């Protein structure tokens, strides 16, 4: 399985990635072993989707990194963002 995941970083911004081992990857983010989130800790896993095909996961990750994908994520997770007081 391949996973597309979204982290809420300590700076209030989202980080999107994909991996074949979600638990291990998130732990690496939390420990500061991933350069792109090392200075943005703490991180919190707020969303993930599972795919049986790597290409499908890559395509979904790229979508979530675009404006339309970010908008879709914020709509899907609007209750989370409303409850956590995160900016739109």
C-alpha cells in the first residue's frame, strides 16, 4: 500500500507527502529526520488516504499540493480547521 498524508506543522502550514510506510514516515517527521519539516515541528498527522498503486498515490499528492487540492483538503477537513482555529 501507498499512503498520501497531510501533516499540520508547528508553523500552522500543511505538509503533504506520500510513502509506503506511513507509521515510519510520520515518526521520522516527528523526530526531525526529514529536512522539509525539521524546522517546522511539532507535526501532527491530520489526514491520509491509502492506494494500492504508487502512481495513483503520486498523482494524488501532486493534486493536494496545487491550489485546487489545498482548497479541497480544507473543505474535507473544515470541521478540524474550525475546531483547531487554524487559518483558512
